[in-house]
C-alpha cells in the first residue's frame, strides 16, 4: 500500500517560495498524487494533482521525478493566508476495485511576517 | 451554494447516547466518504459509498453505521457513544471516473462526548 511521508512542520517568511516534499516509495503505476490544504476548523481543500513531470495551476506547482517515488509541492511567494496544513495523498489500492484514501500526517506550514 | 454540507456543525452529548450526522452533496458525485480527524489531526477514512453500496469499510467499531438513502446523501449514525469518539468528522464526495482521489470535503462536524 502506498504510504506517504512528509515533514511535520515548516516555517517560511512572507514572499518566499515554499517547497514541501512528500515521499511515496510504493506508489502504483496508475496512482495519481494529490495535494490538499486544510485551514483550522475547515475541511481539506484540493490544491493540485499530477501523475508525472510538472503540473502548474494558479495556486501551486507540483514536481514529480521520473521514478515517481516522491513529489514536491511548490507555493510561490507565500503570504500569511497560506498558513495551513498541507496533505499529500496517494490512493492505496485495497483490492476489488476499491482504494484506501487515507491521508498522511500532513505538513503544518507557518508563514511568518 | 454549498457543495458538501454537513449537519450539525457542533454536537455535544453524553456517553452512551446515540447520535447522527447528516451529509448532502449537490455536485452530482457518485461516491461519498466519512473521515475522522482526531486531536492529533490525523485524517482517517471510515467509510465510502459508491452508488449506495459500501465499497470501503475500514476497521471502525460496528457502533458506527453509514446510511445512504440516495447517492447525494450519506449519513453517519453512532450508537453508544464513547469518550474516544470525540473528534471532527468530515464528509467528502468524489466522481470516480475522474480519478479516485479528487475529494470535495464538507466543513466538518465537531463531536464532543462528555
């Protein structure tokens, strides 16, 4: 089963680029990698999803190396409002056409003025 | 328009009681989920329903029972509540044919068992 590992916490100053790396050594061939953001007292919110190489949207970029055993979420020029917990999710196939969608422990990003 | 809505947002109750949390989605998704987030912030999947059929059932106590009257609703009923059931419960939904892991979450229901 694909298990994800992320740093527990990170600090960054406003205006800096932040890179959060997630390792998923057992990722399966068909698995996508998805990142979510969670603010206090809210549900997780989808940020970005990718399969390989690089994906970019208006919020973030996702870098995935060729072996796909890790991925890096890149947040450009963070602001105080980016303070949140970021989760990397890789579905773990559990047989009979179903997937375990258990989140890892997440990375708590604190943006400092 | 709220995409995934849960009620109630807060629930305080005594040990031994039975309670329900309701969830509705208006996204036309075919799969709905219940997650539990404890005080350490781990997000653990409890159940998943696809077209009214249970497709994931993690090792949760049988005091927890999901009920889906239709594909837009997935309610969570909890019998004989225990202190350890205190947590935030999140409902989520997705459309399986776009990939199994693009979830839309509700705002959560905070359950406190006294």
